[in-house]
C-alpha cells in the first residue's frame, strides 16, 4: 500500500518508555504512506495523580498553548499530542451513563485533532485503531474515514480497567470497523465473533537492540552460579506469570539457578520465591542490558499462568529469546503453537522439568541457527504486509 493517509490512535503514546507494537507499525506504515500518530489525550485523574511527571507537564503545556503539540518524526510520520483534557469516567457504574460521557470525551478529542488533520491535508484517510476502546469509540462516526481497521494485540477486556465497560463496547467497535486484524489466532477468532472480516497478521519484533549487542561483542554476564541458569526477562507480575510453578521448579531442582530479571509486583515481592536459595532476583535493568542477560542463560523460560489475559497474547519475549539462539521453554497456549517446532511447550511441572532437562542436554549449532532464523522471520515488514493484504489495497 502506497501514498495513503493513515491516522493511528491507540493505547500507547509516542513517548512511552516501553516497546510498542503500534509505534513499530507506524514506522513501517510511514515508509510508503503519510502517517499521523495521535497520542491518547490527557485525562483528569492522570493530571492530578501525576502532576510532577515530565510527560504530564508537557501535555499541560500543549493544552495551555505554551508548546506545539505536533512533532515530525520523519518525512512521512507525525505525532500529535492533543490540546484537550478528557474526563476520567471509567468508575461510572452504568453503561448508559458511561456512554453519554464517553461520547462527550470523544467529541472533545475529535475537536482537538481535527484542525491538525485538516492542516496536514489528511483526506480519504485510513483509521487504524490499536485497541483504543473508550477514547476512540466514536471516532469512526466523527472522522468518517475511507476505511477503518481495528487492531487486537491483547485480550483487553480481561484487564481490570476494561472489564466493566469494555465487554460491551469492544464488540461494538469491532463490529463497526471495516476489518479487524490480530497478532494471534486466538484474538482473530475472538474478533471474528463480531466481524467476519477478521484476519491474523502475525507479529513483528524489533531486533535493533539485539543486533547492537551482537555487534558489540560484549561479554556475557557470568555471575557466581554453580550449575545451569534458567532465566526470565520481563515484568514480574502474577497476572501473567505462575509464581507457584516457578517455586515448584526451583524446589524440584535445587541444582538449577532460576534468574528473574525485571521489576516485581506486590505478589512477587511477597512470595516465597525470595526464601529459595536458588532463585535470584536482579531487579529492573536498563533495556540495553537485557540481551546480555538473555545470552547468559542456559535455558530461557516463560512460565505463564493461563488465564483470560494471557491465553491469547503473542509472546513477544519468545522472539527475543530465539533471536539469540537460546533454548527456550514456555507454557503451552494456542498462540504458542506457532512456535512448537522451535520452543518446548509445557503444561505441567513435570513437562517443564523434563523439557528443561532435554534442552540442557540437546543443543547444537544447527538448532541455534534454526531458532535465530525463525525469530528473524517475525519482522514488522512482514506483519504490515499482512495488514495491507487484509485491507485489500
């Protein structure tokens, strides 16, 4: 697809400090199209609770007219911080009342972005919505795009924030979009329940950080471990990871070192894992150091708890493990079936123990090369090509 005007709305702002599918897609879109990436508007509770945050201060300056909200990222890509404040309404108990105020929020949002859309000459637009269920629910109605795409990359309504009103609004938003695209088969099937034009478009992974590490020839982090190192890198949260499984593995194999790299939620901080001598927490680490830690593991693992939040998500970290050729084991889910020829899948403690044993004893240059090549096949170029084909232009 070339020479189109694409407007993107979504969950994450351009200045987010974490990885973002939507940002990666925007950059890929902009190689052949003009793209306006519209950041979520500031809401009143965030303004109050995070008044000292630099990002909030910048948005308030935009609202006050002290700073320009439009920024150019490259020749074809712009990002806009809207000069409006929306109300925080998710606490409202009834869908009818919520919908009234949500429409008002949507109107405020639209009026804030419309002058920039006009000034840039964005006509005949494609609207790409990255699961912005509430703030952009009515944007199709107000903007009247030539084509609308709903992007599902996580089971949003399984989260506490979206379960109240999202369970009724997301199906409606999916239904009124021209097509839906999803990064997992599970989410594609979910979208197809409400819109027959639902497509699986895979997932890309940005390997720039890993390429920099490989080119730098940095030394692995050896540590003072005796015995194999089984490692995980990422946010340590009980909403996604099985604390009891991690503990059971550590107790069953005290000769293994379980290394967990990342920030902990309260459940992890208060768990018995901190009393186990072979479980090691490194705490949060700079993003640039993560490839070094991954490369120091003998086996990488992703001990997910299977719930509504995780069952359909694409495990992006698996690609990050595989691009370094690491032997990897993960909890078996529908989304993980696509990895079954390159990753050991486990559904129980015994399968995890047996799988890790197998990975420790069977690793060679051919397996390492196959893992790396498979991970590299998950490029944003390929995923966006699938999106273009789904749009049909």
